[in-house]
C-alpha cells in the first residue's frame, strides 16, 4: 500500500479539486480517499497543518493502512536565495527548529533526520527535483528567521516535514517528501507573501499530483526488486 499525506487545508482543497470523482471518506483527523495511480492502490489523507496533527495522522495512517511508503506532497517557503516560486524540492534532511532558542546548530537542530531516497535515481527522473534540507516549525518563514536558517544550510521550511519523518523513522516506514516553493519571505509585505502562498498552492498541487507523483510511484515500484536483491 502507498499512502499520500497532504497537510494544509489549502493543499487538501486543491487535491480534492484535482481528484473530483473520488469518494471522500472521513477518519479521526479529517478526510481521505482511495484511488489507483500507476496500477497501484493509493490512499490520500489530510491531516491539517502543524507538527502535532501531522504526527498524529501519520501514526494513525501507519497503524490502519500498513503502508510501504508515505509520500508527503505539499508546499514550503523558500529559504535559499537560489530558489524560485514553483521550484520542486526533494527533502533529504529535516529537523524541527522551533523547539529550542536559536543559538548554535546543535541546539537549533537537536535531531536531524536523514531521509533515505536511495531508491530514486534522479539522473533518470523526468522532472526537475532539487534536493535539500527542509526545516520544520509551527510558524511560517519570515524575514526575521530565514537568514539564520539559510546560514544553517536549510533551503526551505514548512510546518510538518520533520514530524512526519520522525514518525516514519520510529515505525521503520519509508517516506518521501516532495514540496513546491509557494512563497518567499517578504519583510515589506507579509500579506503579499500569504497571497502568493494561496495562489501558488493550487498550481503546485496540480504539478505534484498530475506529473511528479505517478513518476515517483513508478520509480519506487521499479526499485523494489533491486532493494530486495541488495539485502
């Protein structure tokens, strides 16, 4: 079983719009639906934003559906100056940064989680993916915190990735986090930053679900014989 975790309400709204013929069901954290992608049965489920909801929904999904892998699709805020809106990022590391005061790297990122994407050959992947460190906090990237995150080699930030990756690591379930850049910190106009997030979310979700996800699932399924033979 492959399951797809969608976090924010805006991301879920865009997802349901794209998959408008599916039967929506409910579970304790919100809504979910089943569909088939690349001849693979998949479950999409919504948790809502924040680390707490994402962690709880991830554990529930693992216990209920026993997935081989959880794909996390959604948006993020840019930290690296090299990123542009709508760039797509594959997380290879993640950590929480709002749990301890910002002093030194080992204090900010007290537990850095490495995500194993070894099954995905980027050289053969047909869409552009930028690998990097996505940091997580229950807060948006702002003009007051992004410079410090940038100095710690973080390229983007969100509200959920680290908590989901932690739950997956505890349960020994693979995860793959792919997020699109929806907004860039704007110290002069915070409202514009939020408007960019709302406008770009629908574009990013269509890009991820219609193009990236089928290819990711295909690569994952094709990698399994190789993974098994290497054990």
